[in-house]
C-alpha cells in the first residue's frame, strides 16, 4: 500500500503528474520525467523535493483500493479537466 500525493502533500511515495501539454497548465510549471516509464510530465514548482514523480498512466496501473490520496481542490479540478480531455 502506498501513499500517493496529488498536488501539495508531505510524505508521499509519489507525486502524480499530468503529461506535458502545450501550453502547460500553468506557465510556471516545471517539467520532469515519470520515475516508472520516463514519460515527460509537468508539475507545480513548489512540490516537496525528493519525492519521485509518476505519470497518470503509471499511477492508474499501480493504484490500489488501499492507497491513501492527498489532493488539493485545485489539483482535483485539474485532474478532472485532464480526464475530460482524454
Ligand atoms: Zn509513467
């Protein structure tokens, strides 16, 4: 069981990130790579340092019912917007 962070959080196993978009969701978003598949992802510049990034696809494949999620309302809206487009 993993603790997964979406948005602001502290001691999570992963930071869940959306793929790189053009334009980025926010102009100051930072680019990174999924720790599992290497896909390019984007995240906010203020996430805690040292927590591996994971893309939504890998996150979806790994998440289990027992996982704990930390998500901000703003990020929840972003994730919903992402899935409406895909
Ligand atoms: Zn991935």
